[in-house]
C-alpha cells in the first residue's frame, strides 16, 4: 500500500470516531447553562405560559415525543411553529434560551456553556430524557 493511501486510511480512522462522538452528545451531558435557562424561563412566562402548561412539555409527554431525536428538531419545531399567534417572531437566541428552559424543566443537568442557536450544532445533540421525572415546582 502506498504512502498516500496509508495516510488516507489513517486519517479516516481518526475522523470516524470523532464524528461519531459528536453525533452521540446527549442532553444529559450539560448542554446549556443555568443563566440561559433563567432567560428561557422569562421567555416562557412572557410568550408561552398563556397557552401551555409545564406538564405538556415535561415528563412522559416530552419523553414520548422527543426521546432519541436531535435537539435541532425541537429547536426547528418551536422556532417555526411558536408562538402560535406569531410563529418565528422571537430571536434565534430567545428560542435557544427557551430550549434550555425546557431541558431544565425535564431535569436535564446544566453545564458551563450556553446552548447554541445554531441548527447545525444542535444536530449533534441527541435528546435523552428521564421519563419518570416530573417537573419540580422550582422549574415551573
């Protein structure tokens, strides 16, 4: 096997595990931070609470709908369908903040970094839930 071919094979072997680890990032790995979730709580209070209850976005209901899907799918849904009377009217960062709050309401841990408002980056994060978790009073 020639030098270039060996180098190409070696490069491919290094890239495949790195790509796989990015694709397998989980919402249980602290993908948002507490400050972002607090801003998301404010967005929820101002734009969502009049139509939605916390129970409709948490626990078994959330688990059945979103488990195993990418965070990009959820971001795309809320940013194009909500708020119902003005879909897409929030800034991308506000939708990311709201997404962080939804993760907090589902008892997913916070981490050091903010969740990006970038659908490409969000595709690398898989939603993993704790289906028996009920929303706590402080998260509402």
